[in-house]
C-alpha cells in the first residue's frame, strides 16, 4: 500500500464506492487520502452523516482536489475533508438552503459564520482562499498536483501524530477552550509514549530525515 | 550571563517580556518557561501593568521549543501533573490585560503558539510562521491545535498543523494569523503604535480567553 491513497471520482461514482476506497486506504496502512474530483465526476449524494464521518471518524487526513465548478454532492464531500485545494479557475457552490443540517453545520464551521449569517451561495477560488475554505490554489489544471504536494508533506510526518492532530483540531473546535486545551495535552502525552516521537526528536538532533514506523 | 527571558515595565505600565536566548534562536527551554511563568504571574499581580508586549532578541522571535530537552521528564504522569500545575499558556489566556506580540524572523512551534495566546500580533514582512511539530512525530502542545483554528479559518489551520509547512506574511495576513505585517525596519514603530492603541481603548480581547 502506498503512503498516499488516491481515489479519483469520475463518471458514475457512488458514495459507497468512495467510502470503501477510503476505508481501504486506512486499513491498508496509507498515511493520507486524496480525493480527486474529476471534470466528468458524477455523485448522486453525499449526506451529512458522511460529511461528519469524514472529519470526525475517518482516521486519515484527507485532501480534496477540484477544478471547475464544484456543487452538490461534490461540494459536500469536499466539506468533509480536512484540506481543500483547487485550480485558480475553480469555484465552489454551497446552496445554503439545500444543505442538510450536518453539512450546513460543517460549512458554517469552515467559513466561521456566526448565528444568522447566511452560507454564501458560491465562492470563486480567490474568495474561497480568502475565507480559508480552500487552503491552496494552484494554476488552472494543477489542483491534483497541489493536492499531492500537501499529501506528500503529510505522508512524510509521523502518522500517529497526523491522525491525532486531525482529532485535536476538529474535536477540539466543538469544545469550550479550557476543555479543548486539556484534550490537546492528553493527546500530546499519548504521543510522548510513541516510538515515532522518540524517532522524530532523535532524527532532528542528528540532522537527518526521520523514519517513522507508525508505532 | 544574561537571563534567557527579561522583564521591564515602563512608566506607562507596559511590561515588555523579551525572549533572550538569541544564540539558539530563542528556542524556549525549561528555564525560559520558568521565567515566563514567574514574570507573567508578576504582571498579573502588579497593579500598574496595563499591557504586555512580547518580543524576541536576535534574528528570530522564537524557533520553538528547545527540542534537546524533549523526553527528559521523569514520567508521563509527572509531565502531565507539571503541565496542569504550571499551565503557562492557560495563564496567558487568562490575563486581564491586552497582550501584544512583536514577531520577526521565525515564529515556529511554541514561537507561534505564544503569539497565538496574544490579542494583537504585529509581524515583519519576512517572518516565517509554522507549527512543524508533526515533522517530529508530535503535535503542537502549547495550545496551538486549539488556538490556531480559533484564530484563522479552521481549514487553513488544519493545513498548517497537518502538513507542518511554513507560510509567509501574505498567508498570515490573509487568514488573520497576524493583524499587521510591515517592513522589518518599521516593526518597532508599528508595535509601538499597537501598544498605544491597546492602552488608549477599553480592553477588548482579540481572542477567546479562559
């Protein structure tokens, strides 16, 4: 199994098929998942419980790449992922009125919308970057490449650390700050007991790249 | 040898806390955490202190925690107990006066997490910002996994925390990681203006407090 598991979403894709592929990456030892949304992608639906599953329960960091206009189930799938990247000609349509509760809640979290503030209907790449809904924008046609760059960085890090970092960020965000800080402390203490953390520190002090085993 | 953290309080009630270990890019070690703890408690209890400004001596604000001290705690339990008993970052987040960070050079790891506990962050334009802990098989442990997603858009925070890659002032400004970025030669002037501004107004925390 490669460290980076990539699922290309194309014509006739199914939500079950995408979930199966993503679960396969996690079970097979991949360190990060990339979801590449193709220009011909078709997806009938990506319901809110699967949006939540992706950010809350799926163990691997997931990077979503898209070009063109992303809407509907594709946009919902993107919201569930940890990172979103796109080409500069892309846009993301989030029709607030048609989003189910869990999907709308995720959109509101990512866009930091207050109570009563509407979810914007459509964001071109530049505005999505300003809003932090996407974190990287490449030249048109390079979204896949940009996603692989981010995924390669994540895959080179300690795999337990990136899983726990994902948990800390998204689980912590729902907690009062004091409890969130205790969550972080407890996750860091778990990591202090790992071989990966010892290897990371050793490698740094010996000025060589770390060789993380995931233990 | 000079102390690795310095405290000075001026006639306006502005406490300046200087990270003063420039030969190690102000890598924050236990001695520095002890001094920060002591000085911040003193600032909290000093009736004349109206604002605190953090700065770093030398080429960088701070390159992060001193990694050579990692793994030296006697046990995980001792580590956890010490952390909860002497919660430096929690203390910062509970201080009743505005905190201003003067950022330059490198703000990596704890060198970014400390400013993330501040209300106003002013940076030189050539500053690099990162939470690179995952490169060590670790995660930010000075509050960064919680303060960063509450300061910048959480998807952008996830990118920084999961990849460990640095960003520059353009991204930092775009997402609100810093409030202001200025040419390095104007940094002191901009920080001074920010300090004057917080002194002039009623205290409005720039970030969630404990």
